[in-house]
């Protein structure tokens, strides 16, 4: 994932090709996408960690948070 001022770019792990992008807004440690709100729990020059509610949760399943950790 590459974050710019207002867009998140998603890249494939195998070859680095672009797999999608999504516009967002940020206020403090909150990133708001059209369908989710994400909390930034770490943000440095070489890493960022994001925490959010599982968007692919099965109905009736236990609530769970997802943590993504990106480095370069």
C-alpha cells in the first residue's frame, strides 16, 4: 500500500503491480474511506500500521479487528 495525501494505492505482493486505489480523507489518526474508518496506530518514514473492523466478516460472527502492518 502506498498512501498519498488523499488516495491509497494497493499493489500485489508478487509483482508490485497496481491492484486498486481508493480515495480517503484523514483527520488526525483516522482515515475515512467510503465504506470503512481506519485508525493509524503507527506512522513513520518506513512503516505504518492500520487497525479497522473486518469488512468481510460473516454475518453473525464474532466482531473482530484487523491490523495491517506495512514496511518499506
